[in-house]
């Protein structure tokens, strides 16, 4: 055991265990990504692609969950997700960027 670990931490798991439902959701999300190898490669990172971006896995999971809630089987849900859908899926709506010089509102607090 490493010197910096205390005696009572010899059984440390390295994190919480994933419950069965979460494990199944993550598994289905990975099945979706296996259908799109180019997209998967685009979102890989860590030492030559050892991991896929968690944002893409979450997007795939959300897409599958929507279909499961609509009554599709797991296999149907995985097969119906499109690459375009994953690329365009936003989990949180983006705020519109302010375009300088285009606003009709005057700045406040300028003192003029």
C-alpha cells in the first residue's frame, strides 16, 4: 500500500458505484455512439482517444431517454438516434449573443 494512504483506506473503491439503471443508460448511450465512429473519434480525448467526451455521452443518453419515454424499446431507441440530432442537441439553451451596434436600447449608467 502507498505510504500516503491511511490504513483504513486500503479498500477504497475510487468512487461511487453506478446503480443498475444508470449503468443501463450509459450502456445505451455508448451503443448509440458506436453507430457513429467518425463522431466518436471527433469527441475523443486523453492520450490518443482513451475516453469520449461526457457531453456527447449525456446527449446520446438524453436522446435515448426521450425515445424510451415515448414507448420505444431500448433497441429501437438506440437505432433511431441520428448523428445530426446528437450534433444539434443542446442540454441547456444557449443565451443569444449581444450584437454590438444593433441594439435599440441605450446603455444605462453612462451618466449622460
